C-alpha cells in the first residue's frame, strides 16, 4: 500500500470503538489512498485469513465499524465526488466522501442526495450505504437503498464486480432467490423502515432483481464497497416548517397517518424534555418560541414557491388534530429548530437527570400507523426496567431514536434483559429493531425474534455465497457475537478525582467524564462551515488522533488499562493530547459536553505532579510570574524588550525555553496598567455618564496588566463614559490560566484562592466584575468552580463575572434600565475573531448584539486562531498552528479591505494575527473607546 498502515497501540485504541457501546481492538488500521491500495490490503488480508472491517466516519451506533483484524479507514483519502451528471441526476462517489460534501457540490446544480441523517456533516456515503441510512427526509426521498443505482464492490472471495439490476455477478444467487420467493415476499420488505437483517426483497423479480439495492444495509459483511453511483433529486423550493404541539409523544405519533396524506418532506418527533436539555446546554435563545405541548411534530412541506408551500402548510395544520401550531418559513427560526433535531444524537446521550444514556436500542421502527401504541407500551417497558431516555425520531417513517441510562458500568446483564424484552415488543408491533442504523453487534443476536428460523438460514446462505470464509465484518448479522460481549464501559476502572479537577458533573470520576464521548463524531465535521470551533487540530490534520473523539478513545483505553497500560504517563496518552490546543470548544460544541482541555490539564497534572516538568511548563506556564517580575522593576521592561528585539538572542531564549524559534517574544509593558492607576495616570473614579449606575470592578488579568495595558485603559474610558464608577483592585489577582493549561493545578488553585481574597468581597456584595481577556474570564466562569468547588466565594465570583459586552448590553441589575447610547460604529467594517474560550464558555451572542446595535458592519469568523494560549508557541506545534490559522483567520485577513478592523479580544488571537499576517488587532474596549464622542479615531 502507498497509504499508511499503523499497528501502534495508540492508533488501535482510537479505532477500538465507533459510536456504539462496543470495544473491539483491531490488529492494524490502514488508510488506503485509492481503490488499488484497498484491493491490495484486502488481498493480503484474505491470504492471511485476517478479518476486515470497513470504516467511514466511525459514527455507527450499533458496533458496525469495529473489528478484530484489519480496519480500513476510507474517509482519510478515498473521499472524492468523481462526477455529477445534472441531466441524469446522478453522482459517482468514493465510499469515504462525507455526505455534506456531496450535498455542497450537488447544490450548485440545484440537486441533493435525498436521505440526510443528522450526522451528515461527518458520516460518509460508504457508511450510509453499509447501514441503509435514512434521515428525516426519507419520508419524501426514501432510504439510501432507494437512491443507489450501481455499486462497485469486491466480495469476500476477491471477486470484483458492478452490482446493479440483475443477479448474474454472484453465482448461485439466482437459485437461492428462486427457491425462497414466498419467504422473501412475506417476511421482508413489509414496511419502509424494515432495515434489520438483509434486505433480500430487492432480489425479487417484480422488484427488478436489484443486487445493488440488496447490498445496501449489509454492513460490510458480504462485500467491500469501492465506489457507488447514486441518484440525486431536486432541492425543494422554499420548504416551510410546521411545528405541532401535543400533550405527549404517543399523541403526536397518533397524528402521523393523517399528515402523511399531505406528502410532507419530513415528519420528525421531538420530546419536550429534549428541548429542555437544549435550553439548558445551549441557552434559552437556542430554542424559538414553540406551540404549547409536551411532544412536538416538526413537519416540513415544500412547494413550487413560498406561497404554495405556505398554503400546503396551512392545509396540513388543519388536519393535525391540534390547535397548537407554529409555522416557520425559511429563515433563522426554522434553522434553529432543525439544529435542535440535529444535535439530538449527542444531547440524547444524557438523561434529564444528567445520567449517561447509551445506544443499543437506538433506532427501532414500526409501521407509522402503529407508532402511538408502540410508544405507550415502550414507555411502560422502560418503567418496568427502571431506565430513562429522551425520545425523538423520524415519526413519518415510524422510526424512534432512544438512548437509555442502562447502568453499563455494572456489566451487560441489564442491557441484555432490556434488549430482549424490547425486541419482543418491536416484533409484536410488526416492526424492525433497526430502522436505519443497522444491527451490528447490538441487535444481530436478536434477529430470530423478528424472523423465522428459515429466514435466518437464508441470510446465512446469502452470506456464504459472497463471503464463505467469514472474513468480512464477522460477528455481525450472520453468526453474531452476543449483544453483551465486547462492551466498553464495564471494563473501565474508576479514576476518582484526586488533587486536580473535581469532575462534579461526572460523579467525581475521570473515567465517567471521558466516557461522555460516545463517538457521535461532531468533532470530525467542518465546524468552520457551520459556525463552530471544534476541533481545530483535526481540521488541520484530518487525522482521527487529533479529533476530540480520538483523544477520548485513548483516554478510555487508559481507564481500561489493558491496551494503554502505563496510566497517566502512557506515551499513547501524551501523543494523543499533544496537538490539543486546549481551546475548550468541545465543551460547548460537542453535544455530549466533552471538555478535552480539562482532561488534558488533568492528565498533565497527574503525570508531572511533584516531578520535573518540561521546560516550557516553567517558561510559558509561569508567564504571569515572569511578566510581573520584569514589569515590577523600573526600566527592566524596556531593557528586556530591547534585548529580545535582537533576533539571535530572542531565538536562543525561545530555544532554551522549549518554544519554536520562528516565533517572536512578547513585549512587556514599561508601565503596567495597575501601576499607571496607582500613579494617577489613569483616572478610574467619578463616572461621567448621564445616569446613576452601580460601581463595577475592572479585573485586570495578568495579560492585560503587563502585556496589553492599553486594553484596560480603554475599558476604563468606556465604563466611565457609560456612567459607571470603576474600581481597580490594589492587589494582583491572577486566575492561574497558564498553570491550568500546563497541568499545574496545585499552583492554579493557589492563585485562585488568592484571587478570591481580592475579588470575593466585591462579588459577595453584588458588585459586577468585568473581565477583559476571554480565556481568563472563562476561568472565573468555569474552571474556578471545578478547582475550588467547596468555596462559596467561587460561586459568587463566577456569577458576578461578565464580559464587557455582557455588562454594556445587560438589563438591570447589572446595567441600568435606561441603556447607555453606544458609540456610533457605522463607519467600522470589522473582521471579528472570537476567542475560543469566549465562544465556549461565555458565548459571543452579547458581542454580536452590541456590534449590531452600534451600527458596525462585521463578519464573525468560526474556528480557532491557532495560537490558543501557549500551544502555538511550543516547539513542535508551529506548523499545525499555522494550518489552523489558515482555516479562517489568515484567509479573512488576506481578503480584508484596507481600513478594515480586526476585532479580537484574545491576546493570543491578536498575537497570531500580528506574527503571521502583520495585522494589529484591537480589543472591543479599544474599538469602543476610539469612537467615544470627542475621542477621535487614533488607530
């Protein structure tokens, strides 16, 4: 092979699981660069008798994409859309092409691929073909099988052929079908979402004897997909979303048959408790106003134009059996509703009580007319087994998504008991245990509950015609592994919180925390295209090891202790975490709430506590200490700046300090901000506004004080102009950010205790605290509570801390009822780079609102700047740091017009722009201060 072949322990750990409950460690992972590479790998595996599992985005929830032998990752290189034929309405694709990439290219022709699962931003077409994926709009466009025309495949015998209509490519298949016509006509294909087992009904003569469609949903057990030709459909014009409220989910399901008569594009069901989780996790503004109800149907209708679509929406609402109706034409509210649904796969991973919910009984389906009754009996079954979960799904197809808080840490027996009872319930309603995700290791054992013994033998015969040696994804569908074998969670050892973070949200256990990652894989999506920030290093390298999920898998293996066996100091763990920028974007963008920045800090803390650390931990991790030392001695800052301005000397310092010599050293302020206040150079009292406002405490973090004093000075001018009495503490109050990012958590805790001594009295007396450096402000809002969970002052300080934009745009009591008139920014055109921690912890919503209200013209970048605190300065990270900056920041700066402003509150973001593009960024405080009446723009 020309592509990489990797049998390292770390790589095998990353691929030991998908988005399911199962852990199966492969012998080797290979990354074919093209089809010839894949054929060579398959030939080698056949010769050695090694099992093969194909893998796309690794989002399979039933354990379809894990195996004991060779895992082929198609997503890395074999991921092209080769051709789109707009006239024929077809596309020829590689198995590793991500669904969203096909949609983007097809959209330029007014076309789309019909089925669209919620994971389309990272799921591959090969995986969708393997599982017969469907998504919300299968009501209108059918399943993946209904949209596949031809498949280029190689079977377990090594025979390569094109599968389409006709059975000739597989000797013996015609005889098998001819001998089982009655069974194929009666047991298979009974309703649209009958995905469990093999869909051999497509081989019937009246169905066109379509081998391509029959191979869809075989989960890589009979052939390996090399390429496909798929059908495209026109994009619906002006789709309108109708939201219908019902007393509960079963009542919503009862209404579905009447709505299907209107030919909708989608009918999705959504539980009120899931919406409550969205509000809690994403904020109240993430959920548009909804009609009254505890269960909703989201129904999308189309038309030739908006008027026709609105008319169809009205007609459908009249038949909905409810007066609780909301109609959303195309726009932000409709998009927000669909985002709720799209995040369901991750948000449904926690119950309302916060317990971990697991897949397994993930996507059962029944005929739509039976869905209401099925839901009522399922709720009773869940109550008997004392499990809970958040239900949602494709109600128009009778398909239900549900993850359950089965106590997996206790072993597989509770899972087996529930799954067995649930399988019998599904079968009693004429349903299918899988409605779109396949059976995998989770449900294959239960196929005899659904099918007759004769049907099971037919499945085995079909498998034996194509893969007689059982080398393709063995243990799935035919001769399956037990559903409670190979479970991941029961074998993980508890790792209780010690001297680091408290992990209070995860029962004080690091193992529970890292198992938040169930493999949804949103970290592998192109977040910069969707307004997210996760995961910057993966976007740069496209390597699973650099995704949040890949890192979590290695940490889970550390907790298991058998594969990654040296605990906190395991080389595999530190390799996996090396390119984590500690940007914290996963803490908000990951639907499961994984906080890899916190996990990385904990690992470094436990690895190096009371041990000699890497030199950059002392240089960069103690930067506030060095800055305070340099700026505290009169004249020393100027001397240091002059010395470090000599490039050979600066490179030597960088090299000795463990930093990249292509970087530049920071410049120290000759007069720190607090020193300027003490000397009377900055007036902070006696607000000059027209209304009486409460005093505010301006917290000057170490960066703002010693490295960027112009920022707090500008903030003082803005706050005084707004009428605030500004308080600047006499004492230093470092948040310990750089100690946290280098895992020096004991030192961070010491600094935070001192910070509480300084800021605590103000907070407990109701005085707002304004933070200026986003990463430091985020420490007070989040990490402070995890590091000092038992100190009531920590809660007070966290609640009292605000960004400048939050303070200036807030209603009483933080701000006055009579809002201050913001400076006029109508002449400003800005490129805005939000700091990752700002996005993740505080949200950038208030800043966007302020800029809009002030009249600025601006574009907000998505994605990290690439410096991310100390990451981009460290030796070995420069290239990735630049690659991350190329995702959004550097292209935006190159495209900016002369006179455009780079607005970046983060010191690291401004440093990156300056060092890589020669562009000086400004803080929001500086931008507002420059445009105060009478100030004059000095920039």
